[in-house]
């Protein structure tokens, strides 16, 4: 499977139970009906980024859906948590890009998002042979990457929230992959079954008219059996 589309979404959930807070975060992100499978951080070549609203319409309840997931949770009152997905897209559409996941405490949306975006762009830059100074601020390196003509754009999606007393707070950010529906149809197509008819072979009889499988008592008086010693 090579995804043809991807969309980005995020959510936050709060509940006295940790798992339930994650479920509520999925609902907030609009993907609670999916069986999620987390994968690593490659954006496939020619993978189109589409709006969340269009992407959700292509999902079917119970579907196995691949995603890159960033997740953070806390049950500490006023604890600031964040989850972010960074994305770096190469100028060459036939080349692959990078997705990064980042989860942190004590960072705002801006700081966590910039960090995730920086990581994705830096990983892509190393594969493209771009030289850069990692000590420079992200805003400076971002301009250098784009000026090179090899990285066309970067982006991030980030969710942050503060913990509340007596509750679990979960934040998530995701890049959700979609397979082309035509590919689904091809993979679901049932192979054509052809009826195999047995061959109607006529039994060949020797000159005396007796088939090789006929019982010996069918031999008539004129037939003789020669015994060779």
C-alpha cells in the first residue's frame, strides 16, 4: 500500500479515565471510528495533502487506517502539554518527504509546532544534501531551505492544553493516510472462477475389441492367452 492522499487533524479530550480521555481526543479530531495503525515518518512521493473535511468523508467506520500520531497526556493540574506533527515537502513531487511527531510538556502551540516543523525539514534537508547550521534559529533555516529550491514547503499541526485537577487530559495531532479508492476496488476484486470440465477421453481398444480395463471373463472362446516362459 502506498498512500495517495494525506490530511492533518488534531484533538483534545478530558475524562477521569486515561483511556476515555484519548477516545474523546479522537472524537474531537473526527477519527474515532477508525482502527488506527501508527507508522513512521515518510511522506510518499506524489502524496496529495487534502483538507481534513474532505479526508474524513473518505473514511469508513471500522477501516484500518494508517497514520503518524503524536500524543501527550497528563493528570497534573495546570500542566501544559502539546502534541505536534511537522511536515516537509520536496520540490520534486516524485521524491519522498518527511513527517515528524513531537510531544512535550511546558511548550506553547507555537514553540512545539516550530520544533516539529524544524525536525521534519532538517531530516529532508539531509537526504537532499543541503548544508545547514543547526545552531541557527528555525526561522532562518526555513528561509534557507526554501531558497535552495529543493524544499517547496513546510507546515505543522499542533494541539496543546492544560491539565485539570481530577481529570486526564490528552492531546493528539495526526497525519492520516488515505489510499486511492480505485486501488481499494482493485484489491477487493474477486478473482474470476472458471468451471473446469473433465476431459471426455474415449477409451482406445486393441484390435480384438477388448478394453484394457475390461474384466477377463469378457474374453470369448476365440481369444487365447499366450503365456511366455
